[in-house]
């Protein structure tokens, strides 16, 4: 949690604030009233979760931020993944998802297939970089942020294994949900 906090502060995503002589740094998210305190281990929670509506129902609308990586390699699980994300994500929450390529693997094809399922389920939508729904004032592109943070050798490895893709999802607003139906 401390490393994530420092990374968010360093990149200007969330401000750091100190109160009086207290050494506790607090990040206040713009989309939620919850605070994450790093010195005490935080009041956030990390939990393992089985995919599926029955398992996700205990966590319905509780996650402000879901960070996932390399979850879409098996297309047979895309629908249950989308249903789980939609169930667990709070109304103003976001999903940040990263997928990396590997030999014999097409990142664009995988993401496009997954996004087709996202669209068909209808509960989530992509947050386009630079749109009015984009929550980060100081970060114009998560893909660029990641690319800029890689060293030369890491960039060579990523390029040689199919690249990467970062996307953000949120719950579909009722207004846009009606439009898509």
C-alpha cells in the first residue's frame, strides 16, 4: 500500500496531505470519500475473490478501485470476469486493467474480444483517456505512464513479447446504459 501511495503521489494522481505534526500521509480519492492511510497499513482491504455472481455478492458495490493484470488470457472466463467486476465495483469506482503480451499472443485481439463481452453484458463501459469521465487530471494516458516508467531493457522485453495494453472501466451510467439498449 505504501508503494502504491507513493507512486500515485509522485505521478500527481492523488495529493498527499500531512496533518499537524502527524507523520501519517493520507490519500483522498476524488471519486470516493474513503481515505487510505499508509502508516497503519491502511483502512483498505485486499481480498481474494472467486469469480462469479454468487461469490461476488458478498462484496456487492464495495470496491472503489479494482486493479487487475493478465486476467483475460482465457476467453472462456471473460463473461464471468465482467459480471464479477460489475458486481463488486462501487457505483463511482474504477477498474484499471493491464495485460501483457507473450510469444504467440496478440494483446489487441485479446482486449478487443474482452471488450466485446464487456459491451454485450452492458454493465461496464470503457473510460476513454481525456474524456469527461477520466478521473486523473495530471495523467492523460495510463498506457503512456506505464511506457514512460519502463527502462530500455524492459521496453525491449515488452516489445519482443507482444506489447501491453492498459484500460480503465467503470459502471455504465444509467443514461448511457439506456442509450445502448
